[in-house]
């Protein structure tokens, strides 16, 4: 059975510098027409960076949609520079949010955060061989950076204290690949 849906029409209801929202009319496999609401996201990168003390670089920041301060790995959107590769975006975000640079970056994989309604793809990276420096936050970015022992990070994930999906998945993938 062909499971693909054919787009019949698309109406953009909102557009900002980074995002847009459309309401699309589609034809589903049985021939019926349905409505799909789609939030278009430019994509993102996230970096699980581990220092020589077996600690992960973490950031704590307030996330308005969920009204909580979350503990996360460094991350950011990929739309800052159209000529930037995803690796360069990951290097930039790690440097901006933590001040760190890394000798080694390894691509862990890509995740679809909410494919039923959103186009966002997050490219996950593992980094090691860290050198510390100074944060260089964007003007609208407010966060605290720090370090968390990898076992403490795992415990926070297991207890539900750490709820950020990209962080949970990056730790899991790095564990499965034997990197941590």
C-alpha cells in the first residue's frame, strides 16, 4: 500500500524570520481529502560535549512554551548562516553557549522532534577534546552553562528531572555507540 499523502493546496498563515505555519489540504491513501497543519522549522543542532573529567557541558535556560527552566545540552538553529554546514553550526553553538571548542566531533544521528506537526530535524553530535573559552551568547539568549558528571546526567534522565528530548536521545545514542 502506498502510504504517501499528496499535497493539493497549501496556505501560509504565519511567517517569521525562522518559522512558518501552513494549513495544507492533502489527499490520503484512500482518496479522501484531509487537512494537515504544519509548523516549518529550519532545523537545529545539539552537542553532547564531554570533558576529560567525564562531565557533560550543559546549559540551563527558561523555555517559555513549557514555562520551565530546563537542563539541556548546547543546541541551536541552523539558519544563522546559509553557507554553514551542520557540523559548523554544531561547532558554533557549542562555542557560543559554553565557550568550548572541541578537537573531535562525531555525528550521532538525526531526530525528528514531532513529525506529526513539525518539520524540525535536530542533528546530534558528540564532542570531545574540549578547550574552554568564553561564552558568546546571542543578544536574545539567556542561559547558565556548567558541567554535569555523566552519571549524574543519566540519573537525571532516569528520574525524569531532565526532560529535554534531544539531551535524552544524545546521551542514549552516545551510550549505544560506546562513546560514554
